[in-house]
């Protein structure tokens, strides 16, 4: 007896559903995003930018915002991949209601409204707070290195720039001399003609030389500004020492150099990105920072820097939490990369109980004794006294899974945009998408 199968109705005509939302299940994340955008998010800044009545009517800003947010929570960041999903995936087809924008429209919308889209982070965060997902009892802070939209092989050190500048200038001079000699010979044989066109191969070399000189000048200007700032800082410290009547210790420090370090590098694709060291080697990238609440792993503050070091971001993130939610966390934990006398003092001044590792060790309290100032040593004793019950143990289980969800689960391992302001806004969108997934799961 043959087995009966369910009929395969691939050639049978079907009526469309009465609503495009019937394409997806009622509990699907895309439905939550549509409701969030239509009912809870304030998009007046984006809508106000559409003042002209001329031309073809644009796509609705709410629809485009929902489309981008659904792409980010689904791990689709490229405008081409989002546009493709609008014709292949039911959740994206539902959002665009069967009228998909092309990838250029999506890209232009994101580029035009990037800063306004970044501000949605605070709106979503406040919704998380209202839902009880961010209580600011304990906040863990950490950073992760993410690749820039540039290759590290397109970077050149300052020392190499100086050598290459001389080489290119010599090549251009030699080729120009050869071209002039050839022009003179042709004029002698054929008479004077126009003959003033610059060969393309010479123009290309000159363009490369101009680009190299511009990058070299930027590095020199930055080094000079840093030297002036260091000179000013030393003068203020010296005046303070004299006013307090303290003796001068040791030898006088060398004046800061106004020339960049020979190993300092500049990338020609994205000059504002930097070469950073990770556990997997060097990358051309950015240092993305996040402060995560312990209640539901909601990101309560974020920032992004060019620096390899995390140390300067602790107070920045604590202040950002206060700016976003109007309150500071009761406790904050961070790894040894954030430990400094200034950071520990900053937490104390803000009334935040800190749990900061004082050195690299298997256990935070086992770092070398006697290293650091009085606040660092007091923190070491604090962690040692608490032992395995220390609040510091919460850090790893709060913040590190968030980076895993962003980089592994949603596949965000490289920024699409270039320039630090645009990349910061892109990181804000990534953090917004993460919080939306937490809010949807709670709802």
C-alpha cells in the first residue's frame, strides 16, 4: 500500500492575505519592531527634513526606520543585503508592504539620517528602563576591538612616509625631465606643437605623492598639537608644585617632540581608524565600548574611540549613563584595562562603588602586591577581602555575553562606514538593535 502525501499546491493560484502582516507569525520580532516604530519612537527630526513637495514622494520615514532596525536585529547591515531580503524574506516583505526600496534608497536614507537614527538609542533605552530591564544596580563596563572598513595593508608609518615621499619625488622629477627632453627632441624634428599634456603615468604618481604629503602633514599637525598640550600640562604641574612648596624630584624631562613617532601609522582608506592589537593579532579598527546593566544585559551607555587603551573611557561611560537615564549606577565593575588612580577617584567622586581589577591575573585579587597608588592598593585589598563573593565576578557574565551576541549571533564583525563620527553613529545603531531584542523578549 503506497503512502499518501499532503498535496503540493505549487501551481495552484492563491488569494493574497487580507493584510501583509499575515505573512509572519504574531510573535515574530519584525512585528514588534513595526509596533515599536509606529507607537513608541519619536521620528519628528527625520520627518521634518522632508520639506519640499517637489519630486517623487519618498518612502515613509517610519517604514525605512523599521526596515533598517529589522535588518540590524537580523544580522543584515549592508543596504544591498537588506534590499535583497525585501524580495525574499517574509518579515522584510511585510515591513515594506510589497513595495521594496532599492539598495541606493536604503543607503541614502541611512547616510542622510545617521545622527538622528543614532539618537534612537536613548529612546529605546528609556523604554527598557520603563519595562524594568535597566535598574542600574550593577553595571559592567568593557570594550571590544572591531575592524574598520579599511585594510591594515593600506596603512603606512611616518618613517616610511618620509622615505616614500623622497622616492616618489625623485621618480616624478626623473620622468618629468625625460618627458621634457622628449618634447624638445620632437619639437626639433616636427616643429613646435601643443605638447603640454601631462602623461597619465606622471599624473598618477603626483596624485599619490600629494595624498602621501597630506597624510604626513596631518600626522605632523597632530604631533605638534600633542606636544603643545603636554608642554602646557607640565607648566601647570610645575606651577602647582611651586605653589605647594614641594621639592623637584629627579632630572628634568625632555621637551616633548613635535615630530610624530616613526612607527606611528596612518591609513589611506580610513585615516581616522587605527592599527589595534587583539588576541588574534593586529587589525585596522576601532575600540567600541559599552556599559551593560546586570538586570537583563541591556546596554545603558556606549562610546567608541581610536585608542588601544580602555583607561580613558570609564568616567565617560558612567557620565553617559547619567545623561541617558538621569541616574548613576550603584556599582560598576571593569577589568584591569580601566584601573588607574584617576578612574578610582572618579568613581568615588560620583558615589559609585567600584570593582576594578588591579592587574592581570587569573583572579582579580591575585594581582601583584604593592603596585599602584593608595586607591589601587585599597581596591586590591577590597577584592581580596571579598574573595569569591566579590561583586567583580559579575563583570564577565554581564558584559562579555553582549559582545558575543553582537559579534557572533548577529555577525557584526566589521563597520561599514568610515570616519569616527559616522562609525560612532553606526555603533549606536548596533547597540540600539541589541536593546530592541531584549525589549522584545520581555514584551
